[in-house]
């Protein structure tokens, strides 16, 4: 949505909230910046679109017909627009606080923090400072924010996807139903438009940016859909072992996670690291820079090289 349109819709909401009596379309046209003052047909089309879009996101615009007036009037009743008082039991507030803590260091940290701030302002106590629980969700997959927003808005997406065990990258167009975490990996479940069937995609195999298509609310999620069951039925790859050369005196975390570490040639040690997804392994090893070098298998080595070339570009 363009900045000009966003400002016009916001001004329309403010105008209809502030008025004590219904306003005609012509009065709205004069009061709200952004409407064409000269072209009646263009104004009517734009005003109808704006009303529909505001109603789609839940803003109740009422229409009043006065028998003494030719044109209907419009307004937003404040009581219908405002949220009711938020009342939560202590255990309910604790669950919300825990959910916000889960996202504290992930890509939804800002949204989670804003939600807690609003609850606190409304008198809801959801502080977990004394809680013994310490949960974190890792959402470092670059595609996650765009896919989460598309799921929320019910908008189709398109992205380039590398299939398991293949170097070929294909364009996929998907109606996203949900994003699910399983065994430390994130998956997108949805309807693949090109194949006409439900599919699951691992986020770490999405390459490049995710594009949104069409308008919000373009599709509906099937009733009774079990996203976790969809992801659970997907066949996960078997774990393998990667041989990684590690510079002496460095990469303590990798050494701790490795199955075995032995002395290697020169300034290097050799570590055996288990992995299932080459792309996920590459994201970890690429962050270690020149202190870690993948020797084998070839697909894991190539995945690290792709990551480093992408960072260089």
C-alpha cells in the first residue's frame, strides 16, 4: 500500500470517528485530503474502495439514511470501534508473557514487545522476570518475516525453492496456510497453485526474496486443518556427518557439538559434525568465517560457499 493511500485511509477513519453526525460523501470529499475535488466519477470509485477496505480489516463504517436528505451519511461509532476492556486471569496473563518471551530474540521481538506494552498500559500484569522458564525461538531464516505476514494477511506468495537433494531451483506460487516449527526447523504449509495440491516447504531451502501476490484475503484456510500433522508427515532427511577443519584454539561451540575432534594437519583440527540440512549447517559454519572449512560432503561444502558468496555480494 502506498504512503499516499495509507494517509488517506487514516484521515478517513479520523474524520468519521470525530464527527458527531453522519457526513455525506460530498462532505467527506471536502474534509479528507487525497480525494479528487473535480472528478466526481473518480471520487466515487475511490471512496467505495476505501470503505470496502476499511470494513475488510474490521472498521465498522455505518450508513445512515435521512428521509429529509438525498444522500446517505457515514460515520464510525466510537463504541463499536474501540476495543472492550481487557481482563485476563493471572494464569492467562502468564501464558501471554511467556509467548512474548519466546519471541524476545527472534524476528517478532518488536511486535511481541509492543503487545506486552499495550497489555501493561491496560492494567494487565504479564511480567515473567521471576519465572524459571527461559524459552527462545530461532527464526533466522530470511524468508520467515515475509511468510508470517502473508499467512496473517491471507496473501499468496512466490519464491524460488531448492528441492531436497537437488541443485535445481524452481519458482513456486503458494497460498500460505501457516508456518510451523519442527525439530528446530521452520516449514511453510500451504496450497501450491502450480501443482494444485497441498505442499510443505522448508524455509532454509527458499532462496532470494519472497514476493507477495494479489490483495489480502485472497483465499481461505481449510477448516479443521492440522498444520503440525502436515509437517509431521513430511519425510525428514537422515542425519549425516560432515568433516570440518577447525583452526586450533577457535570454534569452541562447534567443538563441543561435534561427535569427535582429532588433531589435523598444521594449524587445523578435524571435527565430525552431524547434520541433516546442508543449508542450515551452512548458515552456522559461514558465521565462523575463516576458522572453519568444510571438507566433506560436497553438498555441505557448496552450501557454505553459496552463503559466503552471497554475503560478499
